C-alpha cells in the first residue's frame, strides 16, 4: 500500500508540473502573439505610375491590406514618367515604371532604389476586322512612321490605318520605341494616357493599331505576330519575342517599414507564383535572359 501511495503521489506531482507548464506556454504564446501584434506594420503608402503594372499592384495591395489592416495603400496610374518624377520629388511613396530610372530624362537614378517585381511583354494590337495577324518588324515600323497608310499594303482590307500611340512619358511607349522604331520618329497620331484606354479605342475604332502590355490584351483586339513569332510568355522568356520590360517599383532611398513590408510581399512566392501569372505577367525568376538599362540582353547563367 505504501508503495502504491508513493506512485500516486509522484503521478499527481507530475500532472501538476505539466499543467503548470501548459499555463506557462499558453501565457508565453499569448505574450508572443501580443508582441507580434504590437510590431505589426502601419502607415500610408501612395503608389503612382505605370498603367501596365497597375493591375498587379492593385490586386497585391488589396490582398496585403487584408492581413495588414493598419496599412493603407493607394494605387494610381499616370504613366512611368509620372511615377518616376513623383517619387523623386517625394510626392509619393513608390513610383511604378516600365523603364529603368536611368532611361528617363531628368531623373537622378542614384537617388532611387529599384525593386523589380515582374516582367511584362508588350505587343502590337489591331482592330479585329483589319484582316491582318502577322507583320514583319519593318512593316510595323513603316506603319508607325507613316510610310504605310492602308491595310491592303500588308495583306489586309482596303482600309485606312488609324494610329493610336501612347503619350510621352509612357514606359510602354518607351519600350515599344526602343525595340521597334530603330531610332525613327513615329508619325503624328492621337495619343492616350493608359493601356486601358488604348485597349478600348483599338477595339472600337475601325482600322486602328496600337500596342499593349500582355496583361491588357483581351479577345476584343487582335494581337499581332512579328516575323512569324507569336507574342507569348514562352517567347518573352528566351527573348525570341523582343518587346518586353521589367516592372519596377522605385522608392526614394530606403523604404520605411510599411513600404518595405509591401515590397517584400510583392517579391514573395504568394505573389510571384500565383498572382503574377494569373494577371498576365511573368516572374523574373522564370527569365532565361536579362536586360540592362542600355537595353543590352544577355543570357542568365
């Protein structure tokens, strides 16, 4: 009996210790949770610039704020030139751009911190009724310089070509001109401020041609192949399709805690492996080539 009593005493004591540990761990967990909560980022982030990048940043911001309720993020377009000039002036937190800061006049790239968050392909698009699905690069250049003015000259309908260009300061325009125009000046034409407006106008204007980021190309317009090469992600990855650029999110110097947290989120697997692809962009990690600010392309080894 004495032996049994001793065993029972030991069991009870051990149980008491375990309960005590459980309470201690519970208190520690609660304290840790409280500590993490107190360290949650907060603040206001204003993002302006590239309309090509805008859909991705808007959706990512929406998701980020769901888990970070103390952060307020405003995302607007305006074009890459606006994004770069506004972030340099300190008027916004982040400037979105389709081009390197070094490629924009009046921008002091050394003052800005570059965050590449995706790659975007761009393609010439036409009204679906022009009767053309493929051009040579030379034909495309001649259309935008005004040397070719009717679709029948390139195998399409007997219909006048209506040029729609992006406004000065647009990163999409800069990317298109760098990779297509070969230093030649585009003919005078109507200009639009955003990819969204261009998409709508091309779809509704007989004989229209322009260019869009892949993320804005819908069944309402006809994307053109060039020299038999289709504008696809697979062809961008190898630079077989040459009209593409990085999507940059620039800050003036080091970002604050809230902005850094959001930029880290933009580069996270949650965005790069799902949202990027879902919205028509490419993850930089998928690229087999890279570009520098001089538009020089090299293989990634």
